[in-house]
C-alpha cells in the first residue's frame, strides 16, 4: 500500500508539529510515504538515508488563495495521479475534489465550523476576514464530501463539522493526535515559585480567538494582591499583522499596566519541554479550538493547567485541569491562587495528567489507528470505530 500525503500547508503552528510527527511515526512503523511539504519545511529530526520516506518540496504554499486552489485542483491532481499511490492523505483541512484515488481528509485546523466562534469571534473581524473564513469553511466541507474518510481530532470538532454538514456522519471518525515523547521526559522541574515568583505560561500563535488579555488581567489582580508574577506568551509582534484586530490587541498587551511582568516571543518547538519545566502554571484562555496541542504538551510535562471552561478544553483535559469562566479574570486569578495554596492539589493533577496522556494522546495510538483506516479503505472495508 503506497500513501501520498498533502502537507503543503505545513508552514506554522500545529500542522508543522503534526507533519513532523507523522514522518517519525512512519519511520518507526516502516510505512512508506511520499509527502509533499513547503519549500522551507524544517524536519525536527534527520531522515535516515535509504528510508521509505520521500519528502518532496513545492512552492505552492506561497500562492494566494485563488491560485493555490487552482494549483491543487489541476497540478496537484496530476501529481497524485502520477504518484501511482493507493491512498491520498490530505492532512490539513482541504483536499481534492473528485480525487483520482481514495482520499482520507483530516480537518484539524478549520475553526470556523465552531458555532461559538461564528457567533462570538467572526462578527468582530473585518468583512474580508469573514468572507475568507466562509470560503475556507465551504471548501473544507466540499473536500470532506469528496473524501472517503473524514478524520477529526476531537469529538467537539466532529460535532461542529456535523452540525454544519450532517451528511458527513457516515464517514466521519475521531482520532485524537498524540504528543511527542520529548514532552514527557524527566527534565528537572523548577520547584513551585522557587525564586518567589509565580511563572504563568501560555504557548500559542496569535489568533483573535486566543483571548490572552484575561490572563494578563488575572496576573495584574494577583500582583495587586501581593504576588510577584511573570507571564510568558509565545506570540511575536508580527503575528498580529495578519488580522485587522491584531494591532489593537497588540497595543492592549503592550500597555504599561502589564509591562513589568509580560514577556513575549517565540520558543522553538524543540526547546518547549525545557521552557515548560520552568513554569508554575500553564494557562489556556483560548475560546475556540479543534484540538489544543499546547494543553496536551503541558499535561505530558505535568505542569498544572488552568483552562477556559469550554467544551473542547474539557474534552482534552478532563479532570486533569482547573477551569474558569471565560472573560472572568477574577475567577482565573482565584483558580491560580488555589494551586498556589494547595500542594496536594498540584500533585494530584500531575498523576491525572500522566494517566490521561498515556491512555489517549500518544502518537503510536494515533498513527496505528490512522494506518488501520488506510488499510480498511484500501481493502474496501469501513473505517475503524471511533475511540
């Protein structure tokens, strides 16, 4: 069975992590892949010479949306046909319409299927951004209709997609992605508030729905109550340039009120485990997600988590986190205070986090189920049951 993978969108964020992990699992399981990636895609680990992983770089990721669509439906279709592959895996939201070979589509980053996002975030965006979101959502749904199996990274994401397009139910499955083993390594963790300062951490790339302002307001409340607090966000100033709301959000983050405890800047993915080991609390204020890799990485690193009380955050973390009502920084500050004052609570969360990651979020579980679905499709059988 020969598999060709469309990872041409693997430029930033979770899809880069996902693609690298897909490559490593294919190497471990000795599954041959032909995988198309952007020209500047960086492998996290070298690919051994003579392996069955054929990485092909292409420049289509730099195209505008219309040119990119035409390229995929014409040139990419020809590449797929000429590959002589048995299965096409489109791993980033969009796929071929009328694919020449059976297609498996993973919708893991199209947040606009979320009714909450459409109600609360989209109306704040510019007309152009709203139109772009609607077009992406329609193209993703059309890609799903033209796919043989549609994979969603969470039950919440599946329910959101099916609420928009119920006809997909018979071929839609959930397959939770996994977390890399490096996040579970036994790095020397900083003792709680070891220097008398409470380190709060939020790892993400900026989007309007990430809602970091509540975290800064909660940190300000804690400072007013006498705590020495630091906040680290992995946003960069240039991230805000891609959104009409971005400049205003950046100005809010950069206001003098937060200047003495806020640090911003990207952290290389390979350095994230070490960065997590130096934090006291991982805060996840995001209002909408299809999965939420950063939460799983924090669980694997056994860092206490306080997350916004949303369906997806509860699905991913379960009883391994504390929750607070979004847009209520006072409640967030209270949850952080509970962790600060209760060492046994912190220890109990570490045990729950290890168990949850081991049972649900390993890459071997994700990859083995994915390959089994490929084999079922190749053999003409239905996909495996949802976890």
